[in-house]
């Protein structure tokens, strides 16, 4: 019974992602999700208590996927200096984000009125940030404001890419230059 319930929950979340990718996050409604999985809308309440609960599951999945991708790649990340490591990191995260604008929007832009992820769903994003912080520490980057600046710089390039050149690489081409400017601006020994 629990396995069947989990399968149904996955199907519901997959349907919600399909809708979001086709028509945007605002198009994700209980009625549309139910239609995609062959249920009536009231039946969804046995799996998710609300539309925001579906977004919550999607948010957690998106951050788990990001964390998984970054952890898989970090094994082969360049370790010959902060600059090369950040160029790898920025390229990897940038490509993850621009490959799925709906996922990025849910993860990082808070555009759904009234939606706030639960602590359980927010946990993978916190884990991703903490692991990134651990990766930077050996290079001497330990101040929160320095990590926040990098996060804002990378997020800004991703936002600009998605808003102004979706499917292109106008802002992606600026990643290495942005990392160079960032590293040059750090007050490191």
C-alpha cells in the first residue's frame, strides 16, 4: 500500500512538472494535475493537501536533483585553485538551471504567491549551500558575505540568461569573466 501511494505521489509530481514546463508554474492547478494522472481533483487530496503541497514536493525534488548533480560532479572538479573550481561550479550549476527554467524558477525565484517551502523540503537547499561552503573553505573563502556575493553573481547571470536569451549563451559566456572578477575582488592571503 505504501509503495502504491508513493508511486501515485511521484506520478502527481511528474505531471505537475510537465505542466510547469509546458505552460509555467502558474498553470499548475489541482484540476490540471488530476486530469494528467487520470484522477478527479478531489482524489488528489488523499496524496497532497493542497497545490502548495505539490509545489513543496517539487521544490524538494529540484534541490535534491541539484545536490545530486553537484555531488556527482565535484569528484572530478578541478582542484588546482579557487578560480578553476569556481569556473567548474558556475558552469555546472548554470547549465543545470538554464536546462529547466520552470525548475529554476521554483528553486530560486519565489514567484508563487503564498508558497513557502516546508523546513523538510527546504533542507536539501541548505545542504547544498553547506556543502558548497565546505568546498570553498580550503581555498580560504569562509565569510558568509563572500559566499552570498558569489551566489548573487551566479544567480544574476542565470536570471539574465533565462529572461533575455533563453536557449542561447549570451550570459553563459560571461561566467569565466565573472568568476575572475569575483576571485580578484576577494581579500584572500
